[in-house]
C-alpha cells in the first residue's frame, strides 16, 4: 500500500464520461481509457426522460442540455397502416409533474457536452486508442493492460465499457450476450427533405405486430431522428452494427402509413445503420472490493423504455455521490450497489417484457390495454441527485 493510483474508468461512452465528470467536479483523481481512436457517438437521437435530465443537472449540464435539446409536447402511438392515434401522452407539463422535462437531442451533442465539461476540469483525462485487454488483481490494486502496450495501476476500476464489457467478463461474469431477435435501424434526415409532411413537434410511433417505426425531431426541429425496429431469426457474425440498406428497410415497412414511407424515401443517400439488439440477464453483483460496473456493462437492456442511457447516467450520479460521501471505497461501492441493483434490475426485466408485448399484439389492443411503460411504472420521477444513499 502507500502509493495512490487514480480511479480508472474504462469506456468514454455516456456513462463513463458522466462518472468522470461527477468525480472530477469534486476534485477526485480520475482517468478514462477509451478503445476508439476518436471520441464520438453514433448519428442518432436520444430521449432523455426526467430522471436522466435530473442526472445531467447534477453534473452541471442542465442549462447546456436544455439549450440544445428539443422538448416534445406529446408522444403519439399510431396504427401502422391507418395512422389512427391509439395512445396519446401529454409531455408538455412533465417538468411540473416530475421535476424535470422530457427532452430529446442528438446523441453526439450530449456526448460532446459531457466530454467538454470533463476535459475542461481534467485536460488530458482521456486516453484514446486504449482498449483494455487484461486485468490482474494484486493486493489492493488492479493492474490494467491495454492493446497499445500501455499498463497502469488503479485503486478503483470502473467498467463503463458497454454491452461487450471486458471488465464484466474479466472481473464479474463470463456470460454471453444473446441476440434477442430484434433489429434496430437508425438514421437522421433533414426536416426540410420532408417539408411536405409539415411534421409537428413530438414523437410519433407507428406500431404493427413485429415492427415499430419511431420518429422525433432533434437539433431544434432541423433534423428528424428515425428508429425502426424489425425482427430477424439470427444476427450473423457480420458484427453488432453495420450499414443498413435503405431498400431493405423500405421493403420491410412498405405497408406502413404514407408518412413513414415519405420519411424513408427522404433518406436517399443518407446513412442508415442497423444494430442487432443483444441482451444479457441481470448481473447479481455489480461490485468487488475495488471494482464496479455501470451502464450497459452492468445492465444492457432493450431500448423499449428508452432507459439504457438514463440508467447509466443515474448510475454515474449515484456512484459519484457514494464515492464522495464515503471515504472507505468498499463502503461507497456497497452503497452504490444497494442503491441501484433492485431498481435497475426491475427496469431491465420490465423493458425486455415491454418489447415483446408491444411487438406481439394487435395495435388496436394498445388503445384498450395501455402498456406498462417507464411512465406508467413511475420510473422517471426518480432523482439520482437527491435519493437517499
Ligand atoms: C436503438 C437504440 C435506441 C436507444 N435509445 C435510447 C434512448 O432514447 N434513451 C436512453 O436512455 N437509452 C437509449 N438506448 C440505450 C443507450 O444507447 C445505452 O444504454 C447507453 O449508450 C449505454 O451507455 P454506456 O456508457 O453504458 O455504454 P456505451 O455507450 O456502449 O459506451 C461504452 C464505451 O466503452 C468503450 N469500450 C468498450 N470496450 C472497451 C475496452 N475494452 N477498452 C476501452 N474502451 C472500451 C466503447 O468504445 C464505448 O465508447 C438506446 C439503445 C439502442 C440500441
């Protein structure tokens, strides 16, 4: 003992950066290692439910996020063919009801806000092109090895390295991520390309058994974010994410409402990515004496509740608060796990069930039997900045 080694966060995604910022703001020594050679995020939108916005406010980014994000007044769920409105959610008074607004923005903008805020406090606090490949536990430290030949020691190792987490595999569990049978297609299209539709603010969701099409504006209405979900029997070894073919997507959704097909047609030439959606069973233990996982590394969940990044941000805030409040690291980690495991496991399991229900039934049944969602389950009232530790 004796030598002090900074906290090492593996992964500069939304969760890892949020934790780095939370700790750096309080003067704690921290360093982030990221496998990618450039910082960035996928070209897609993100929905930030009030619990996520409260986490961002804790991190000092409330105003910056509000300045860039769109605030959808409504979310409507429509029949895929007829366009009939099946479910109408009023989001205009969300701040009043839940203590923060429901926001939507470009993922890259959010990632950049977190990166800039963190590097302002800790310039040089991210090492890029550093893929963690090995971990050796020695006394009270972990020795980390990276594919660029670098090594370092840390008193506290945080795995924020996403769905395919190396920290999870080497320190916690060797479970395999499984293909869920769902494929997500994502892309962005300038609103002016679909001017004839006179699209209104807010989210629009078209549902059919087996397929879902979601659209909402980002960058103050200038861009339409599109996410479409379909099913597939398998996802071959082509990779987890790949460029999708517009013609395939158009064929899959050709029987959808004309609005959907007009938006898809506007993609000509624009990039569309497709992801096989993979999941894992909830992890029973997120902490070891000097290590922990957060975000997708701990609880990769399906996107039906839009709570993956939201819970990663919550984790980061609770972990920051615990490490700042309890000097003893083990005690801090125990409080982190006690505060998070039950809630997030519930969100994780519910979100998996949610997709099967949404994708599996006659859309008209939705109007009569509203789904259990992040809203109806009351998940978004949670405030990670004030909840008791
Ligand atoms: C279609 C779709 C839509 C979604 N929409 C929403 C939404 O609207 N709202 C919401 O809250 N959530 C949403 N999510 C979920 C959300 O995207 C994720 O839960 C969230 O990004 C997880 O953040 P993270 O920081 O834990 O992991 P990631 O964002 O995956 O970041 C992990 C980082 O670790 C790095 N890394 C990995 N391995 C290593 C290694 N060995 N060494 C070093 N670095 C490494 C990666 O390069 C990456 O930068 C959606 C997901 C999908 C698929």
